[in-house]
């Protein structure tokens, strides 16, 4: 009878949280080397998603066209001209605003208060 050798158990470490020992964690990555379970690679350019280049180009073009259309619509609707520096600043803020909106949407209390506010202000609803 031939017995296969079982792999060694992963190293276990205790994490210290606020001065007390927490549940032990498994540090498998240090034992087996880097984690290759995701689709990202770490090279000279940093983390790079392993996605189809054509899809990435399409997504980039679509987003760029949508942003240009949005700024044009705001300029037309409000009769203003938005400078390139203001556009860049706005584009840096948009992900933060989106994250805040998601937090508000995921909080029943905040969402309810927001809906009350919108209903109370003329022209917002």
C-alpha cells in the first residue's frame, strides 16, 4: 500500500488586536509564495487587470464620450463654460460623490432623510 505524503499545515499566527490575542489566522501566502488566485499581475506598471484589450478600449471610449456629453449638457442647460481644469477637478470628485451616494442609498436612515429633504425642496422632486 502506497501512502501519499500530506501537505504540511499552513503556518498559524495570532493577530494582536487592542492588546488581546484574536483568532489565529492562516498565512498561506507566505508558505506557498505569492497568491496567483486573482486575475491581476504586478509588473513595472503596478497592478494590471487581465482583461480583453478591445473591451478595455471600448469601455474607455464609452466613458470618455459619456463624460464629454455630460459636460456639454451642463454647459448648454446652464449657459456656462467649464474650463479644462474645472473638468479635471470634477472628474476627480465624481468617484467620491458616487461612493457617498452608495453609502446613503445603503443606509435606510440616511436614504429616508434624503428623500424627505428632496420632497421638501421645490424643484428637486
